[in-house]
């Protein structure tokens, strides 16, 4: 029997290259060796954006479209939406009963959010009950499929640790070994920075979307930071101080692309504008197939919706089995 994997992503709308290289590509590679459950965490979105839901439905479709375009295969993996698997909420209730309050209070993500909220004024400056329970909700996501492994970024590891703690606590309280203690599975790919050298993120306006056209990609790449000390084309450049463009070359170029770029840059044989034009072509080449698929799903949202419905149905029937066991263990009526 294959080991089980569960992971999720918030519906933030169209995804960027950071999502693709940092998360989705990794998910794609796991599909053959594991029984994978990939979730769009729409309830998680509500924990902070309960008052901004106008685009939520479209955001869910966009996220799933990006996953599918990148190679998530619904024949292999179960692709679903959290709120379409309401068993999640029911498991959350049972887990919330056994989770000490200070376990969620010490969650680093929540602490950060509290700090940010305190600097604002008016509505939404306090942590709502739902947000407080978010680490337990994520635990419910994972334990609902009794996953063995949770592929996440480093920022989510604390949550998976909490999941292990809660799983162990449940097993102790009810004298069972029902729940696995799932392990975080870190991927070892290097993070792609944004066009301005900071972390790539939608809200920082420094991202390249998976679904961006080649033209938009090229235009964005032209804004990428290079070697700040290089003023003129005949100044020798310093690839290692080229903050963004050369880093992208290292991600998207072949060994020989990278060597040639380094050499021509250091010998002032290539200007930064030309260099970035070439880089944009490289990126567009790599993304071409994915974008073709992406455009298909953009034109056929009904196909995406069908995949979501089927996947969520499949996830539900598995979830119901686990939940039945849990209720038995807790001795519910
Ligand atoms: N909390 C994760 C994030 O903000 C998303 C998420 C929701 C998740 N449920 C999950 C990740 C379950 C892993 C497993 O990015
Ligand atoms: Fe960076 Fe290329 Fe300019 Fe060199 S030539 S500084 S690698 S953009």
C-alpha cells in the first residue's frame, strides 16, 4: 500500500512561479509514489478574508486550473475543495476538544498575525475565533485522511508539528493508535525571489504568474534587478551580485546557458537588457506547454468544476470512513 500524502493551498487566485517551482512541481513528482490528496483550503481563506469573498469562487477555479496545467493529474491524485468535504469541520470539532488552548496560542503564524493586526485600527484588529482555531483546522485537514506525509514549505512546519502533537494526544486520550503522526516533507528546491529581489508574492507586485503570456513575462523580466554597480553596457558585470536576473538564469538555464551568461557578463560582451530578453525566452520556453494547458482550462471552467466535484466526492467518501472510526473511538452515539 502506498503511503498517503496530504497538502493544501489557500485560494489566492492565479498562482505564480514561486508556487510552481516551490510547491506544485514537487506535488506533481509525488503523484506516482504516493496516494496524494491536494486541497484548496477555502475555509482557511475565510480565517483572514471573511469580508472579502467576492472573488473566492473564481480564485478556487484559478488555483485548480494552475495545478492541472502544471501536471497535477486528477486520475492519480485526489484534487478537492475543503468546504466541499464538510467532514473536515466535524473532525475539527473532535480535535478542538482535546487541544489545549496554549498549544494554538504558541503557534508562530498566529503570533505574527496578532502583531500585524495590533498595528491596525477598527474592525478586524482582533483575532477571531475561527482564525484562532486555524492550526486545529489544518490538523483536521491532515488527519481526515490519516496522512503519513505533508509536503510543505518551511513556514508551515510548525503546523505539522502541532498536527503530530494533536494526533498523539488523541491517541493517548482515547487509548488508541488510530492516527498516524504525520511528518512534514520539505522539498529541497531553492526558492525563487520576486522581480525586486524580495520574496515573490502576489501582494508585493513582484511576481510572474504561471498564466502570464510570453509578452507579459518578457515585460516583467525587463524590470528585474541586475548588478546595481553596472552602469554602462561596456562595464564588466558581476553575475554573483546580479540580484535577480542571474538567479533566474540559474533556475531556468542549462549548465551551458549559465556558463555563457557568466562569461559574457564578466567580459562586458552582453548588456543587461539583452541578457534579460534571452532570459525571458528561456522562461517562456519552459512554461510554454503549461501555459497552453492553462489556456485550455481558462476557456473550459466547466471541465475544472467537474474535476473539483469528482475529486471532492472521492475525498468525502474516504473522509467518511475515517470519521466513522473517530466517532466510534470517541464513543459518540
Ligand atoms: N495552511 C496552509 C497555508 O497557509 C495551507 C493548508 C491548509 C495546508 N490545509 C493544509 C497545508 C493541510 C498542508 C496541509 O499555506
Ligand atoms: Fe545580470 Fe545578465 Fe546583466 Fe550580467 S548581463 S548583470 S547576468 S542581467
